[in-house]
C-alpha cells in the first residue's frame, strides 16, 4: 500500500510538471492580450488560468513534501494528505472552469450567469465537514462536490463549443475530446476506485491541456499564414 | 444588436488601421462603430503606445500602428482564434 501511494505521488509530480508547463504557456498568451486590451473577458480567462496553475502548484507542493518525508508518515496519514492534495486541486480546478465559463460572451446574455449556483452543493458539503473530522470529511465531501461541479461545468463548456466554435478546424474538435476526458475522469473519480482514479484524473487533465497547447500552436500557424 | 467582445472591437480597429494607416471615418465604418466611440478607443490605444496620430498634407488626422501595435494585433488574432475554438466567442464575431 505504501508503494502504491509513493508511486502515485511520484507520477503525479511528473504529470504535474508537464501540466504546469503547458498551462503557463497558454496563460502567457491570454495575459499578454489582457495587458494591452484590459478586456473583462480576458480578465476572467486570466483568473481561470491563475486558478489552474495554482491548483497544479498546490498539488505538486503537497506531493513533493509527501515524497520527501514519506517515511515519517503512517500509511493513514499518507493516504489522507495525498487525497487532500487531490481535493484541493479539484476544487481550484472547478473554480478555474467557472471563470472560463463566465468569460463566455454568451454569459452576458443568458443563463450561464446562474452557474455560481452550482457551487452551492460544494458549500453545503463543507458545512457538513465542519461537524466531523475536518480534514477527512473535507477530503471526501469536497471531492464529491468538486467532481460533480466539474462535470456540470464541463457539460456547459461542451454545449458552448457545439454552439459557437468553428467545426472545420481540427484542434477545436480535439479540445472537445479534452472536455469529454475531463468529464469522464471526474465520473470515474466518483466511483470507489481510488487511488487509481486520482492518477487517471491528473493524466486526463494533462492530455486536455496538451490539446489546448496544440490549439495555441495552431493559432500561431494560422495567424502567420494570414499575414 | 449582436454582443461583440471588447477584444474583437479592439482587433477590428487595429485591422482597420492596417499597415498604411487610416482616417477615423474609415476605422468607424470598418469596425461598425460611431466615431466618438472609436475616438475613445483610439485615445486609449495611443496612451498604451499601440497607435500614433499624425497630420497629413491636407490637414487630416491619420492613425498609424506602432511596432507594439503590430505585435499586439498578432497576439490578439491568436487569442481570438483560440476563443473561437473554445466556443467562448461566436464563430462569426471576427473575420480577418
């Protein structure tokens, strides 16, 4: 069991490093554009990426700490802190997706403005957590709530993609697959297959962001060809 | 009227100015915006160093893109392309 935990911690660190590089690279484009335009839409996207990067950094920081001091923890503590790092990662990721959603121009006109209501189940679960062993309950209920919120948010993103995006380009379709992978990994995480579902989740997020990175590269080529 | 993102409006203005520079009336027609609103946006762009204004021989005010303006136009095109792919802005909101 200890080996599985250490193995998961180490692979999470590896995937986290790739994830961080890809997120930072895409973030830099939005940040540069935001600095000159100060557009509210880009401000929300910038916040979304700050949250994505912070989620990865927090997950990596806790896992680094755990991998260095693994021998000093009991198996229960190791399990708890590792799960906690994934829960924190998931909650920040859900908030990031929320900012991505409200950055949609469609949110200026219709019901996407009501998506904050999605966070209510999460808050109520946290209140339940306050009554018991805070860390353990936060880890369990926070995870269920954030998984559910991410599935709903990703479904809305998928709907936006189907309504708005250009179908003739390849990368848009791949991003579509990326969203489905994010949804699928959270659905798996709701099943009792931990800790493997955690690994799967981080790998799927990594794949989705790599697709986003490829889309950025496609955008560079497309703009260069236009010139 | 259809909602247009600020990024698309700014990009339309930068496109309207182009490599050769443009009069405010041309920019307003291209960006489909009233002159005073275009002037407002241009003032901010001048302040940010994206655009300069100069007077031609016949005394008309011509707006031109600076080096920073050209770079910004490129970055904004990439950004808008990404946002269209992500489904965060309508696919017909910007046509280069």
